[in-house]
C-alpha cells in the first residue's frame, strides 16, 4: 500500500481520484506546531503552498520518493535537496490556467471600474451624486502590459483582446514566436513595458531573481495613473513601495490575490484602501481548477510510486 502524506486534506469529492492501494497520512492529527507529525512513513507528498519543504523536512521521511504540488509554483520546495535525495518533484501547470486568467481580468475590471469605492459610497447611504462621484474607466482602449506570457499570461492576453485592450508583453524566456502567436507586442525591456502600460499584470514565478521585482524604482517607471495586478506571487512586489505609490497618487489602483504573508493581517494597510481590490490567493482554485489540480497531483504521485515517469517532472533525476 502506498503511503501518501497530504498537506491539505482533500475534499471527499476528490477521493475517487485515489486508488484502493493508498493510505492517507495527515493532516488530521497535525497542529500548527507539528505540521509534519505523520510525515516519517510517507512515500509521497501532495503539497500545497503553505509549508516549506526543505532538506530537513525531507530527512524526516527516509522513504520519500515524490513531492507533487497542487499548483504551479515550486518556490516552497528545495529542488536541489530533492534532486540530491532522488525525490521527484512535480507540479500541475495546466490546472489553474483558466481560473487564474479569469480572476486576473476580474481584478483588472474591478479596480479600473473603481468597484470598491462606489460600492462603499452606495452602502453608506445618504444623498450622493453618483454620476459625478463615479470615476471608473473603460478597459477598452487601455494598454495591458503582461510580465510573463506563459500559460496564464497567454490566456489573459486572449481575454484582454476581446475587451478591446492593446496588449504588450515582456518575457525573455518565452519562445521568440510566442508573443506574435498571441497577437501581443513584445517590448525590448521591462522598463519599456512599464512606461507604456495603463495596467501591468504579473505572471512569472518567484525566485531569487524576481523577488520584489516591482520595487520603488519600477513603480516610478510606471505611467502616472497606472494600475498593478498581481495573481502570481506576493514576493514579486515590494508592498511598502506599492503602498507609497498609491498614497502619492502615482498609481491609481491595484488588484492583488497574493501577499508576502498569507493570509494578510486584516490590518494590513493595503487592505484599508478603496483603490485596492484584494482576494486571499484563490485566483487559481475555482471548482473546475481544483478538480484538475487534485487529479494531476495525485496521478503523478501514483505514477512515480509505480515506477513510471510523471508528466510534469520539475527536477532532473537523470
């Protein structure tokens, strides 16, 4: 029987994805202080994004053979340690694409339309001249700058075109013909994209090279009155610099699904602002997306435990 440890307990609706030869471990008996209490006997891990899987954690499970992420990002997994230990690391890159792209557009429209501001005014009641009080804009005709045009960025581009937006992209790792195939104009640099875009949307992984990529200097390069959308990773943005950009009026608004610390404290200053639309890292987990994510992660763990090669192997095991 295969012993698989789950960081997050799967919903009963996903149990049919497991075969009869699987024994589920954790997190039933775990506490915040002892999240890995059931890990030592595990052969496989189904990992979320809340915990860090470093060498010390892997050492707790000497029989561990595979870690599969219910998602795309593997920034919470020490790939070098996993490779050294012969542990396969897999992700589910196709699972959240549609859900995250739709959520990106949702945040974009909500912040451009100043949804939170006008919602608050209406709920407060009283006599308000809503015609003159409302300053929302049309997305049609605005320029959207995508930092990254992989699966999600590409899907966002397709939807943005239907809204009548011009789309730019900066992605030095994308195939040369990728932007043209998406009818997107490639910019020569990130600075050029920031200067030209009315809305900047982030779609790239978090790494040492991309940590706080959008800092005070980058925000200063953005067009006055621009908007920032982030449905990728909180660490891509210097939150203090973003707050300053909003307070100073250089930026007109932001749509955020991700933060440095998740969930953010309710007192977080960005959450207090009418020009910020925020959600708790749920862009990629619409019901249909969760079905794909669980299916892909569980399938790949079972493939590795059966001696098969998984479809989305992240690290190289030779």
